[in-house]
C-alpha cells in the first residue's frame, strides 16, 4: 500500500503555498499570536502553524482577533449542539458547584445517569459503558476488550482510516502522516483496503458490487490469517463521507458472527445525530459488539469519550481495562446528559434529516453546473464535495480545492479539506437553512472565482 502524498491526508495541510500566503495576509497581532503559540507548543503536522487565532466561539460561529466572523463547518466534529451551548454550560456549572470530581472507586448519580442516557439511545438497549478521557483512549480500550473477550489478538482495520494518535491507535489507523517514522507498531494489526478505494473500479450505480468485492477480500484475510479477534471500522468514513450500502454491513455482521469476531464501530466524529440518526450504524440495521464515541459527546465543552460494550461481553472483571483517574467524570457526565437532552428537546436529529434534503438539492445543482465536482456524498450533515480534473479519470484536483478553501475563509466560511481534494462540511446540528444557503453561496462564488 503506497502512502499518501503530501496533499492526500486526514486534513488540510499547513505547509502548502496557499497556507503560507494565507498566513502572510494576517494582521500583525494575529501573526504575533501564532508565533507565540509555536514558541510554547510542540510543533506537528496539521497543527503548526495554526490557521489563525480566535477570540470567541458561539453557536455556529467563531470570531478571530479582529472580530471577523466565520461560519464554522469544521468544529473538529465536536460542536453538534453548537459552541457555548447554554444548556451544556449551565449543566457543567451546576456540576462544578455540586460535585466537580468523583474519585475512582466511587460513583455518583450523574455518572449512572450519563451511562444510562447513552444505553437508552442504542437500538437494543443492551450495552454497558466505560468512560474515557479521549477518543483515542476509547479505541485502545475497545481493542483490549476484544482481546480479553475472544482470546485472539489480531484485528482487521482499514487503510486510510483514523482512530486516534496513540501508538496503539495509529497501529490500527491507516493514515501515513500519523505512522511516519514510528517504527514497529502494535503487532497483529492487519489492514484491508476500504470500500471507497474500490468504488472507481465498478459501475457507480452498483455499490453492492463494491461491497461484495471488499467483503470477499476480508473473508479471504480471515480464512488465511486466523486468530482474528475484531474488525474495526468507521461505518461512515468521517473525513470524506464514504457511505457503504446496507448490504455491506449486513454481510459484515454475518461474517463476524460466523467467525467469532467482534465488530467494533468507531463513531467518534459521526455519532450524536450528525448522520441523520443518533448513531450511524442505525442507518444500516446492525449493531456492533463494541461502539466507540467521543468528540461531541462532551457538548463541545468537555473532552469526553466512551466505550459501549454489549452486555454479554462484560467479562473483564478480573483485569483493569481502563482504570482512569476520570473513570466516572462528573463534568463530562453532566455535559453528556445536557447534550443528549438538548438534541432530543430540540428534535435536532429530525431537523438534520430535513437539512439533508436541502443540502442534497443544493449539491445536485452544483454538480450539474460545475464539471470539477466529481462527486457529492451526503449523509445527514456529513457532507463532502470531491473535486476532480476529469470526471472520467477521477484525477484529483488538489490545487483547486486549496484555492477554494482559502477563498471561502476570506468570505467567512470555515471547513476542512481531506484526501487533498475533498471539501468536507460537518455543520452543527443547530445550523439553520439560511446558514446552509450562505455556505453554498460562498462555495459557489469560490468555485466561480477559481475556475480553471
């Protein structure tokens, strides 16, 4: 498997000519802040130098140091209920005053309430919960649980996937920018080529053929490798919104059951309603054995993640799977409860589905008008526009994508690039039709401005 080029990675890069030009255009105060940031924080790809400084974030917007407002369709996929959500802030403030910390070996009503709230959102309501301080840690716990439950240490995951930046999670992840120069990784990690890698080999009107091809290959790995304990994947790939058909997951579930393999779904950036269902896998009428959550789980306020494990697999009482200082996180649990209540009380999942219809209509018009849009992939408010030089060859148009990004930023719309040529939008669930219309207007003007 050849690694991705410099522009084909998890997010937009910060060492390109376009980024340098953007940074040079910032005012002295903003540039001074970025320099101060680089002086005290460890530099890393995708993060250093930062894009800009911000002074405020509220609702669907962020403001820079000069009070310029940006409609934020990035949000690190953590702002489902918007920035500074008043209900989440109020819940966290109450918890701070009542009980800010629960020492390990003890519990409290708020922890039980948060776990139960998540369980009640599942289809079967037959899960148990372990909270973790980060999504990467949650994936690590899922891998440990799979080893303990099955007695098998090998795991199949996908190339190009992202599951966190820890040494264990980059072992199962497939992004070169995270694995580069790391030397030996976790043993037993086997990578399959994901659904999206094959789609150009088949008639696009027949995704079931792609699904069959991919799953035949996974079965081949299982039959010839042996000792597979788990299959880990994102049911909808967050970074560029690839959506396998329901048949893919139906058969994948069957393959796991027939071979004693646990199915682990990483829904860290995609759950909590943004796909048009509370959990992504609910679109496909299957349940995983282990579900991993994070990002928006903390209401855009508290770093919070969780592992949901089928009740019958609660079999690790003789070992410590996590043993975290914040194993029952009081503030995180308050944020979880408030975020779920807010989503329910404001019917944001239903609203997301209505917005998806509007987005699909707008995206279709762009696709019909501009030949450089090779594909539009939409699941709820998980949205990607793939830019190509030619729709037949599917050659990526990375340079155009970058130009569009910075043109949109100048006009007050923030989002991310992925894979070099995919414009990816993850709007908050609280977004309005007017804000979506504004985003499409800005995107179309950027396309017109930068057309070849």
